C-alpha cells in the first residue's frame, strides 16, 4: 500500500494526481481531525493505538507500518509542515515503542513494527 498525506484543496490534488491507484490511501485535509493531546495513552493504555477514537486517525501508526511508500505534500508553514499534516504525523506516534535502543551509537525509540523504511 502507498500512503499520500496532503493538505491541498481537492481540485489541486486531482490536477496533480488524477488517478493515484487502487493500492493508494489518500489522506487529505480534514477539519475533523483532533490534534494529539500528548497523553501517551498510545504507549501506555492502548499500546499501538491512539486513545482518540472519535475520528479516522486513531490507527495512523498501523497505517504507516503497512505502507511501502509514504508521500507527504504540504505547504511550508514556519519552516515545517502545515497544521493538518503535522496533526496526522503526531497521531502516528503509536508507530514507535516507548522504550529506547542504541543504533550506531545513537539512542532511538524502538520500533513497534518490523517495517524498515
């Protein structure tokens, strides 16, 4: 599966990618996304799943783990992603495990899934 996360208006996205393909999941700007509240429930209470279940973004960590390619299209806001794209990426925190490991002399979060990018 391929994953496209974008903040473009629908018309502009369809001009850019008229047919993304059957195996492609497209996540476009949605005013209904709830921002990550930093509760870390995705690590402690419901490991691997966001505690916020009132929208469609509670399983972003799993969706990212199942993707072979991720494309992010975003406006540059203050040198980073747009608010929507940042919200989507923040809600994918369950992709990582809260424990740390050393890799090449650097400390990193342990990966929850075996998928390597």
